[in-house]
């Protein structure tokens, strides 16, 4: 099972938008591991391009040093959030640049690259060429800046040649795109007269040089997309054979919706060009909205994962990130609502149930849940496999409410004291233990440390009141 996040651009330190994507991927990776699947989970950083060079210069640092500092911040953030990735790829690593050069050389050898002069508008913030119709009052809608007018000679990939077959493969669900709304967006892109795209830049020095044209560096997207191959490539750097690609192809590729075109069209077209298998599932979520605007490092309207963890703790932060709005939709991340959810779902919900069961039941350590025969677990599994994380959380909340109701309806606190009801009391205690074991199994991918504490019946307050 091969699961990826996008590699994150190192123009500034990580924010909760990055954490959202990475925690979602981590939840899925943990779920599959708990179900005895072998998992390779990849994340990393995207470190080339004009924007990075400009940010490094503004900080008074060489690009290599600047990139290293920000990459380390991402690694520390993932450590803080208990992310269980198996590899962290950086596009400045030699293993990556070697494969990029090999891949692009193979495209050129197949006559799929050509050189031409290009003139257009380029948004440095997005690191992509844009059309006038994508602008709002002449500005990039995400970065609120006017794009640069660019005229230069680039190498282009023959995308148009692969669009018909790629559209057919997506229609036939060879690549599944979640959620369905995002799939419709991708089909809409095919109707926009997509053109061949640039794989190099002439006037950007901070990047990987083209092997056959040292006056050009690899365009940041042509570089970044290949990270998914780099991390699983075990070849000799001379050929690119499918049996050299351990874990290939990706089973799940997570990303925000702003990069769906690159991942659902550009990326698979490049794979088709070299007869490589396509990703199986692309999972594209919406934006975090802060005060009516997409959260952006460029705009500065960000919330850091560290701030969230300081307030709510690690496991609660993981849960709260994925519980606030439907996965796939844009959502307003309102800290007041987050606090309300923390109190309702975790303090008064899960935390209170655990205390009640510990107080009412004689069972001091939970046995592993018998999930194979439980319809509840099968329903839960179906939702999580489809990356419907908010629905998974709602399902868990309903299960917690049902167990609370079991305690209330049977007045278990009275049965505990009634010597004539010992058999019924013991039976209900076992039901409680079984249901709590199921809940623990379901929350474990979201809150692994809390799950371990509940399973071991650690006597402590799991979620302190704020």
C-alpha cells in the first residue's frame, strides 16, 4: 500500500493546511497497518524554483541553507503530530535529481519534448503560468499579486498527444478521483483546450539543469511530480523499468484542490508517455478558509500546528483537524468552533465515556476488538477507505452515544450495587468492554496515543478541560 502527500513548498514554515493533508494520509496509513497491510507512506519538501530563490535572498541565505532550515521545520512538525511516514523526500537530494534527469531524458529520446519560444503570464506565488481569465482584477486570486509577463525559450512536453487516452482511463476509473466533485472538475479541465506544457525555465537558476541543455533548469512542477517515483526507485540510474519501482503505483495520493490539474492530468500523462502504471486514487481536499480567504503563507493568514497542539494536545489536534468540515470541501476553521468540538466530542464525549466505563466496570484492561464479525467495523472501514474522514468521525461519535445510552437505559450504577443483579451486571460490563474496545480500534488511526492509554486503562484525564 503506497500512500503519498504532496511535497510541500519550502517558502515558509508549515501551517495547519499542510497538517490537514498529512494527518489525513497518516490516518489512512495507520488504518491499513492495523489491518495487517504493508504500507509505504511518503511525504517531503519541494525546494526548487524562482520563489524559493527569492525567499532565500530576502532572508539573507543561500538557497541550500534556506531550504534545509524549512525542511527541518517540516520534519519537526510531523514529529510533533506523530506522523508515521516511512520516507521524507527532498527535491534537492542527489537521488531525486538523478531520477529527474533520467526520466526527462527518456521523454526526449521518445521525441516527446520539443523547444519553442513562449510568451505568457507567470504567477511566481503559484509557480505556474496563468491565463487572463484566471485573474481577478488582473491579480492572482490566491496571492493578490499581478503575474509577471514572461517571454523565454522553453522545452515543452507533448501533453495533447495523451489527453484522449487519459480522459478515457479516468472515465473508466483506472484513476479514481475523490471526492466526486473534484472528479467533475477534472473532466471540466479536459474541455478547456489544454495545451502542451513547459518542463523547463530559461531564466530560473535555482533548479535541476536539463541534462542536454544547461541553459535551462527543470520547471518546478516537472521536478516536483517525479518525487513519487524517486522514493521507490531502486534502479541503477541508467534505465527506468517497472520492476525497479518498489511499491509502485501509488494507491492513494493526497493533495489540496489547487494542484489537482498537475496531479490528475500532467502527472499521469507523463507516466503514460513512459508506459508506467498510473496512480490508483487521487484524494483532493478543499481549502482552509480564514476570515473568508484561503489560508496562505503568502497572505500570512495562517495558524501553526504548534499553536493547535499547545492548546489541545497532539491527539486531539489530529482529531479536530479532520472533524470540522467535510473532507473535500472548503471549510472555515474557526477556533471558537474548534474549542466547542473539543469539549463536546472529546471531554464530554469520549473522555467521559471512558471514565464511566472505568468507574462502573471491573475490567481493567481491554482485549483487542473482534472486528472481523462486527458490522459496525465494516461500515467504518468502508468510509475510511473512501477517505470520508468527517463521516468516519461522525460514525465514531454515534457509537460513543450508543454506549452512553446503554449505560443510562440500564442504570448500570444501580446494578453495580444490587447483589441480585450480579449476572446481568457482569453481562453488561462485558458489553461495555467490547464496545469500548471497538471504539478504541476505530479511533486509533486518529488518536494513537489516546487509544493506547484507553486500551491499557490508564487512569488519567485524557482530555483536560480548557
